[in-house]
C-alpha cells in the first residue's frame, strides 16, 4: 500500500472526509439504483415474459452477470489506483483491527468478528455488490487481490446476481398474478396507461 497516500487521506479534516464519504455513497447509490432497479428489472421482465420464469431467469442471470462483473472490476481497479477511502470501508476496518489484541477478550471479539464476516458477506452481496463486499472483507488496503479476495469477489457476484434475478422474478410474477385478478376494464386501463408511458420513453 502507498503509505503516504493512505495517511494523507486519513489525516484530512473531518468535514472533508465526511464530504468525500457522502459523495461516494450518493454516487454509488445512484449507480446501484440504475443497475439493480432499472436495468435488472427491465432485463428480468423481458426475459421472463419472453422465455418463461425458469428459462427467462436463467437468461437474465446470464445477461446481467457479465455486466456486474465488468462494473465491479472497474470499481476495484479505480479504488486501488486512486487509494481514496470514499466509502469509509478502510476506516471501518481500522476500527475493528485496533480492537484485536492478544488478550482473551480480544480473541473472543476476533472470533465474533470473524463469524460476522459471513453475515457481512451475505448482506453486502445482497444489498450492495461484489465490489463493496470485497473491499470491506479483504485484508489490507489498496494492496491488490489475494486468492481469498477473489473467492469473496466471485462468490459475491454469484450470490448478488442470483438474489436480484430471483427477487425480480418473484415481483414480476406477483404483479402479473394481481393483474389477472382485476376486472377486464381495469386490465384494459392498465394496459393503456403502460402504452402511454411507453410513448414517452425514447426506447
């Protein structure tokens, strides 16, 4: 790790660091919304309607997985290149590591933290992406990827895409089920509304 660069980022005034974290989180949340909600929802909707739930889910998974791999790899490369903790993950890791000593209580805490990494892996994979999961769980800062880190990365990619494919498949099927329960005139109104919205989009 580039120590001078890392130290300089940690020694920034708290207002600057707060602004940096806020910018990073807002930007990442916008990207996450576009990918997980807009793009993922559209791809799963098309594939399941075109090929059915099971084959459509498989095709959607196959389409979105390479996209998320590319995005997360680009994020990792930029994060290690720039060496700026814009998400606050390195600060969180320091907070944990500073409390791990050789005493009995410290060893117990270390054991609990290690167990919680499984929970952190699941939650971050499901609610964020493989990039944030890997950065938070890897050992060290801005020091490249070890075999363990790559295992976390690929596992997170698989879990994240499986979750979002299944989630959107369930949501879409639930919407279709409710739609078919509506009276025919309400179904016609809903279809007309969707067609009108479609005319407003450039696609």
